[in-house]
C-alpha cells in the first residue's frame, strides 16, 4: 500500500520511520492562517452565541497569532465592540496585552518577544482565578469578578468594526471552550491543528483557503467572512513527522533527493546548468519562463571556483532579458542568488531590476553589502543589520516579499538576518512594459554590480524560512559551504532525520506481520471504482459487500444513513486475543451510536466495536464489552483516523495518531462471528453511519504508539 503524504511542520525538520522508496522536495505546510490588518476585514460569528456565555465558571479561549507590527489599539477578538466589549483582547501601544470583560480591563500584561513570530495565547478561568498564558507560560493572573450570563451580540475576530482597530497579522486555530479549564499551570502549547474537546464551542482551524469560515467544533456555528484572506503561514510544530526521535520502530530508506522548491517558480538562470548557459556565447537562458538574456558590454562566463557570469561595473556590463516580464505582477515574491561581489562601488549595486520609471521593483546591495528591496511604488526595504554580504567570497542572498504583511525578509546563507516592515506600497509588482535586467538598474546606465553571479531564481510567492534554508542547503556544498544541520542524519534505533521541505513522500509502511484485513477504497485492487464488492487485499479473503447503494466517492466509500447503507463480509473467526484496528472516516453528522465497524453475533454477543460516536456526542468508543470512550470530540466534515489496540487486557484508543484513552478490559473472545458490519451496528436501535470510509485495516497484534503514529502518516486518504 502506498500513500502520498503532503504535510510538514514549519521547522523544516522531518523524522520518518518506514519503508520509503523516494523523498522529493518542496512541501505544503499542514494548515494555514487568516490574514487581518485592514479596516473592515474580520470574521463575524453570528449563531450559537449563548455558547459564549461563560457565566462565572471555567473556560478556555486559545489561539495562535503572528503579529507583524504594533499599531495603536488593535483588537484580536471581541464580543460586541469597545467600550462595551462583553469579552475581548487588545494588544495596544507599549506592548500592552488587555483582557476585557464587561467593558473593563480584567487583566493586563506587558508582552515581550511577540512580534513577527508565531505566538500561542490562552485565557483560562479555573476555580474563579483567570490566567493569561503566552507560549504556555503565565504572564498575568488574578481573581477579577465578571459574570457573562448572556451573550446576544456577535463575536468579531481580527477587527473591532466600530473602532477601526484591525489586528495587523495572522491568526489560526482559534479555540473557545466553555465549561472547562484546559490548562491550570504552565504547559507546552499543543501542536496545531488543535483537537476539539467535549466542551468546545468554536474551532477555526483555517486549514485551507475555502475553510476560513468553517467551524470545526461540531456546533456548526455560522461564520461570516468579511474579506479575510488565507495564508499558508502556520505555527511551527515540535511534533515529529512520522515518529519521535526516540522511537525505535523504523525501516530502511532507499533514496533521499533534495532540490529547489518548485511551486511558484517563475524564473531561473544558472551558469552551471548547460541548459541555461551552454559554456559559450552571449545568451543566458531562463529555464523556467523561457526568456533569453543577452550578456552586454563584455559580461562573460567565468569559473572562479564555480561557473558564473562575471560583471564589471567599470565597463557597465549587465544581462538584458528584455521587456514585458509580468510573472510577478501583483504578487508576493522571493528572489535568491549566489553571488561573489568583488567590491561595492555604488549605492545601490543592482542585482536584478524590473522597472522603467513607472513602477517596478529592484533587488540591490548598498555600498556596505547590505540587501535592499524596492517594491513598486513604495518604500525601500533596506536591511541595515550587522550581517552584510562579504566581498570576495561566495554567499547566497535571498529576499522574500509578502504582500499580506508588506514585510521584506532578508536571508544570508539560508539564515534570516532581518525583517523590514512597511506600509502597503500600493503597487506590488511591475507593469507589463517593465524591463528585466541583471547587474544594472532600469536605464542600464547606473547602479552596476561588480562581481560574479552564479544563479538567480524568482518565485511568485514568499518562501518560508524552512524553504529558504532548503534552497541554501541544495547549493551550499557546491560553493564550499558546510551545512551545520546535514540534510540526512542517521539517528539511533534506525530512525533517519531529514532536513528540508518535502513535496511528496511515497510510503510502503503498512506492516504485513499479523495482517488480517485490508480494505482500501483508493487502491483499484481493493475497489475497482464500480460494483458492490470491496475486496480485502490482505490475502485473507474477507471481501465485503456494499448494501443499499453504498458507493464509491473520491477514493472512499460513501454511506448514506437515511438509506441504511453499509458493508459486510461473511462469518469468520478473525481474532485470537491481541489486535489493532484502524480506519479513516469522514463524518458528516453524529448519528446515534453510528459505527466504523461492529463485528459480532448480534446485539451484545461477542461484539468488537469501533463507534464514531457515543450517542450523538462525537466521542469515539472502542468496545469489547465495556466501553472505552474518548474524551475528545472528533471534528465533522473532515478526515479523521480512528485506531484501537488490544494488548492482553490493556485497551488503547487513538485519534489521528495520538492516544486519547486507555483502560483494561477483556480481549475479544476467540470465536466465529456471523455479522461483520462496516458503517452499521449489530443493535437495531442504533443509526447507520452518515459519512465516508477510506480504508479499514486490522492486525492480530497490538501496535506500539510509534507504529500507530507511523500508520497515521502512511494511510492518509488521497
């Protein structure tokens, strides 16, 4: 069985266990965020408002934010508007964090290290005391008196529309819990995405551009999106990808290939690539966009240790790629180049420029070797930090320009050296007539670069820190740079750590030892796309029949509870004590005691059950007689992996690779079971599943936690 995994923590580090055929580079992050900062841009929650009436009891309100700049009085969120905020948070001038309740300040704190980075905040009331946490550490606590007995006005996120107080930054994983204090002391913020709990009333995961206004709490609140955009920026996670560094369950790795991020690449010239420069002549070819640049005034190919184009400011040499370069029109951008400057004769020294005097952009060096960026029609973003590009040695200089925040991030040799903020420049990229030049400015008569350039690559998006580090790692050995964190590092226990961004990972990680059942709707050998037979490809012949119109849908089997649709396979003596069962399910609604599977001899007769919900609570249950119930509510309308293991009398329940419950209970009886249902219960009073199942797999042994975590990544629906 193979799966394409397309998730990665923003650290750029990946811990993997399993049989991997190939790992390629350039991955999307596991989620995204909401972009605020403009007056009137906000989310408005208009239904189920009584759920926000926390009274005098316990509650938790948590979120992740990346605040780009400090404005006068931005509101992160607020019920009603100032000065009558029922509850709310503002972060005002002087780095002052205010928690508002009933129109007054209930708690305040002075923040530090809170700008231009992802920060976790939580406000928790427990036993009458309210505490504000930043990154899991308490920064303010007290016993303010406030009773929120009724809420009838909307919850606003990202702006206070009555006060013109937009929050300048990004927000994700906004989570409201009424009735429970999730944290009572210093804690480690949970890895996003946040999981809902029994008392979750609102959960905004911002998992995709079309999911900004989706409430994943299970309460299905109405969320109105007033112009909020999506960003793929996401909090870094400390969780390993696959297994933890201490895990010992691992397999072998056949190949690891590293390279440039390709998503959004619009221009690339490389003097070491014969397709870009054949070794002679006056043409430097763009291998992505198809443009041809002419080496002017004696710019020549030269190899001072690495193939490069040599440009001499004294002779006004440059490379001309012509007019009409439109690939970066009105977009974010990243520009990255390997250069060896000989000197810095002018201020600035142009590396690449696309301008004709009517609006354009430029990427330059000043007379000290600091990076400059000029967004069209706006302010210079000039990195005046203490880390200039050195003369007479090879360095990689990168600038990432983000039009959602109007910030330019400067990187030297893969490391972030400065973020320069600014206002909206009005126009963020060139007009169609602009002239694209390397080594000089728009008129080709000034600001000439003096030195060697090996390559230049442009993207129409702002690369992440991890992607920039990966671009550097790709080239560094060729330029004599040692990489502090190696691309590949073998750890103890057979686990390998890989540094970089990953586009797709092909896995062969379904363990075959003890395999009992393997139903996989995405595999044509298991379901060919039509018919009523869902084939067991474990080799054990437990082929399931689809009943009452259950049908194939997007690599899964769809079950309509109103039509009593289900699947079943014939009687079998499958279990002999220990077991592992796992499956991916997409639940549309919590129908009473609906099942992932129920194998037994009728109601209350040797049943082995994995239910997606206890009653209609949304809390999964594993049962071999007594019930082991999850305290965590699974989200609706998204894929979730449920797994259960039985090791002797120890029973463990997992959601999305994480343990959520454990107890002791009898192992399944060794007997023939006549009624082996999928999406149906053996109890006639229980409902059928309302949702989809992508796969269902079982083994006659109990997996370790590391194996369950690896299985989570290996079997995700495609």
